[in-house]
């Protein structure tokens, strides 16, 4: 039975090639955009290595210092993080690291820009980077301010050449100083906010100690809890610390910050006016709402198109009804036709999005980008296509089932 | 004919509502994108007021936050850095600046005028600034060593600010209106224009003030900005950075070419327009899809009516004209609604920096685009309607 439905479907769709083409175009384009958006969000928020412990870690990435006459907000500084985050009793490990800064090196007269990140020793224990050579620097290196560096493969190829052998032990010059390479890691995409970088050096290797007393901007911290259940305890202890810590600048009296997941931080920055409450539920709802609205327009248009397609076949439907076909059979046939069309459109959209993502990876638009069209995204895509297909087929099928055979045979479509 | 078609359209209002909504939404988006492009284009035509080719800037970061940077020794450190950089071969002139063009930073002050306040953008600069940025004055003179130790502060205005403060009178030598507690400033020169934000940004009232002598409680400039000989390469960059590090190793230095910053500024400004354009394209596609669907419905349902017209003597061209007119009637409500909404902006002066020219251009483009699209969409269904053979269609009765 299904084979007959499909054969009829194909013939019907080929009868009006132009409209079939534009339906397919609309479906595949919409699904292309939805798949791209999902892949993007996935590459930023989903837990991929080196963030293997994302489910039991929290980030401190924002700080607000406010007083009666002035307030300042932005990224936290090393001084604040050292005082308020480092000694948290309920945490298993804490790491403080800087934002990635662009640093310039001169190689044989060429100017090379790399993203330089300053981290402590704990960074390498919380994030599990894939070391192709050597090993990370340690907390002792940070304390002593040793000029050592971990670099990624792209940096190794850029500075020493792709086939020049191991880079461990060689030295490179960046931001005017010379560092000795102790380890080489695999490239991490720029969409991974915490681990991304080209060159990592110890925080203590800076030319002066001014950062230690700076409370505003440039750094962030990641807190690893012993287990998922301990996360609320860590957050509570952190909030307690904020209330009781003395602020060095007498102009400010209150500290506002949060230890939370990346998604919560983004929702706080985008949606919360007061920076003391993250709203992940609201952000998730907004994202889903936007996606649904985005898909609603093509769906409604397709409903119209499908209505025309089916009412054009009024005489055929009248004949079948007169011969005793039940409404259910006809509705079933039509829904199968529609789902078939939508799945073809969905497959096209899937192929197109794979091509587009491959093109983005090949170009240098997003450094070290690596998009995975994994099973999760595939499942979402198929579900969306099915949803699309059924939704845009239901109303026309219902209209068609109400056709009176006599009127239909005569050619009327009411 | 029109009244008859209106009646037909009203009878089918349910299927037309979706098209009207889509036309309205895409009209708004196309209008916003077209107006933004027009706005940026009209800004780009104005004079910039300075020449930043072959100008580089080095940011000197001592790693200390705002408060700890105050102190007279920091001023002399910066002065020394500027002098040393100027001495590097290949550097023509150097100056210490608080900000550089093409960055998103604005310093605004308010000057009292006729009972209210004027918001004025300002920048504190030193005597070498005009040479580094090749600033041409139309009246008066730039700052110089003769201004050292004066009791009043010399300032240079752009022509727009001079007009706003002094009208047609000669502004040279006049004191600026000042707030309570401010020192006295006097105008020594006028420039035609100075648009520090960049070519694509709106023109402002601009005030250039001579840097105050080193005072406790203020911070010195953070950037050493310099003009180099044309075609200078990375070896000069290295030489400059090496000299600065030798003079003061406690700071970190970041050298950027203003040309690169300009390219970044253009990218940042034009990227939202690109995104807006993509959204507009998507919405226009939806309009096309919706229209095609609705028109197909119309034609298949009304084969007998169209066939009747043909047999009564209407030509194929008449039928086509009817379909096209119906399409225009369907899109016009959306366009009218959109126009009504959009016309409020210049009428109520909702966005003062947006000039009438940009809005009119945007409106014209949006209206033109929608009508062009809908006409193209009507072609295929109109052709389908033309091909209805009266004998075939009227036979089924």
C-alpha cells in the first residue's frame, strides 16, 4: 500500500514541477538555517573535550562593584578572583586564567598574531587538553614566573614549520619576550570560550606584579566541584564570601557576581538588567520561540501551497470517493505524500548544511572551527522535518476529506 | 474594474491575510536595511577632518587600574616614551593621545547654551597632534609652545560647534561657555570637521582641547600615536617596540596600525547590515512563496470564471492584467501600513541623527522592492490563467 502511495506521490509532484520545486526550496532552506543554528549553538555550549568536567564545574566571568555614587561592571580581575574564589572550601580545584589577548610576534620580518592566554597550574588539571608533545607547566612555574609556554599545533606549524620535528624545548618570541616551549596541544576552536588559545603562559611571567591587586577586568575563574550534587553548595559559599569580603576601593560597597555555567552567564548578560540573577530558562524559551516563529512562516505558506495542490485534484478525489475509498485512506495518502516531500527537502537541507559547515571550517572565518553534525543534531533535524510535514499537511487533508464526491466530480472545489 | 477586484479580494480575505502580514514584515525589514545603508552612505560622503594613513598607535599598559595610574611620575614616563619614539629613524612625528580614531570610545561633555546644554564630543590633545594627523585649520591656529603657562585653556572647534555656539560671529579669541567649577577656555582655531568615530558614523559637535599640564589626580595619555614614512614595514614596528621596551620595561606595549583599525571598524559597521540583508532576503522569499501559493489557489479555483471571461471576448493579455492587478491589490495594504508606520520617524523626529534623505531613499527602495517582487511572482500564475481554454473549462458542467 505504501508503495502505491509513494508512486502516486511522485507522479503528482512531478505534474506541477514548478510548485514542487519551490516547496522543496523553502523546506530545504528553512531546515538549512535551523541545522546551522543548532550546530553553532552546539559548538559553543555542549560539553566537548577539553571541557570534560563541564557537568561539575562553574565559571566566574562577571563582576559588578557598586557604591552609593558609582558602579563598575565587567570581567573580574585577578585580585578579586584570588581573594574570593581561590580558597573556596567546598571546591575540589580552582583555576584562574586570563582572557585571550592578541599578541604580536615578528618572524623574519613577517608579523604574526596569536591569541595569548595566561593561566595558572590548576588550569591543566581541570581541562583535559590533548597533548601531542610534552606536558603542561605547573603551579611552581607560575609562582616563579618562569618564561615557559604551551602552544597549539597551528602555532607550532606557524613558528617552526609543519615538518620541523618536535617543538618542545625550542623558544619562541611573543609580545616582546622569549618563552621556552614545554608542550604542544591539539587546536581548540574559538567557540570554546574557556580553553581556546594559541599560546598559554604562566600568569606570573608578566613583567610586573600590578595584576595581583587589580580587581577589574581581564580574568576569569573555573571552579571544579567534587560532584554535581555539590554545585549548589559551592555557589552558596561563593555568595557568602562576596558579602563578607573587604573591597580595596572605598568608593564601592557591594560585590555582585555569580559562579555558574556558561549558558547561565550568557543569559545573565543578555537578559538580566541587574546582573545578579541569571535566567537560563528564559533564554532557552526565547531561543525555542525564535526557532518556532522562524519555521512558522514557511509552514503557513506551505499549507496554502498544499491546499492548492490537493484541490486541483478534486475530480480524482471525487472518483475515488465514489468508488468507496474512505476519508481515512485519502487523508493517509495525502499525509504520506507530504511527509515524503518534506523528508526529501530535509535531506537536501542536511546535505547543504554539511557543505556550508565544511566551507566555514575550510575558510578561516572561525579559527579552528570544528562542527560536528552528530546524532543529536541529526535527530533534531529529522524531527523538525517530520513536524513540518505533518503540520503543513493536516489542514489541507481535512479540507479534502470534506469534499462531496458529486461536487468534486463536477470540478468544483468547495 | 478596481472596485470589482477589491470585492473579490475582500471575499477571499482569509487567505490574503497571511500575505498581507508577510508583506508588512518584509517591508519593514527591507526599509530598515535600505535606510541603514543610505545613512552610512550619506555619512561617508562628509569630510573626515584628518588623515590617518601611515599613522600607527602604541597602547602602553602599565597593568594598573584607573586610580593607581594617577601620579606625576606617570606623566613624565609617558613624555619620555613619546620623545624616544619620535627619535626612532623612520618616525616623522609622535604625540601622546588618550584615544585614537575608529575605536568605539567617546568622551562627551556638556556646555551650557541658552538655558539648556549642548552635548559635545571632545578630545584632549597636545601640540604635535595636528602634524601627526595632518589637520588643516580653516581659521586661526593650532596649539603651540606659546600656549604654555596660560591662565586659560586653548581649544579648537569644528565648524558645526562654532556655528552652534557663536552663530555667524568670529569665534577666534572668544571664551567658551562653561559650567560651574570649570576653568576658562578660549577658541584659538577652527577646523572644518573632525569625525573621530570614522567615516560611517554621524557627524557631531567636536571640541579639541589642549592637554592640561601634569596635575595630581589625573591620568596621563595611554597611547603613543605616531606618523611614519609611507611604505614602512614590520622592521620599523619591531624597532619602535624594542626602543619602548628598553626605555620602560615595566609596561606592555601593543602596536596597531590605524589602517587596520579602520578596516576592523568598517567590518564591524557593515556586518549587522549584512545580517539584516540576509533576514530581509529570507522574508522576501517567504512573501514570494506565500503569493505564489495564494495565486495558484485563485487560478485553479476560478478556471470557469476566467474561461467565461475569455469566451465573452477578453484576450489573454486582459486576463494577465487582471491577475497582476489583483496581486498589486493584495500587496498594497501591507505596503501602506508599513509606510504609515515608517513615515512617523521623520515626522515626529524620533531619530534626530537620521536624516530625511536616508529615510526617503530607504522608503523608495522598500516600496520598489516589494512591488517588483510581487509582479515577478504574478507572472507564472498569470501565464497559467491565460492558458485556460474556455471550451475545456466550461465543459465540466
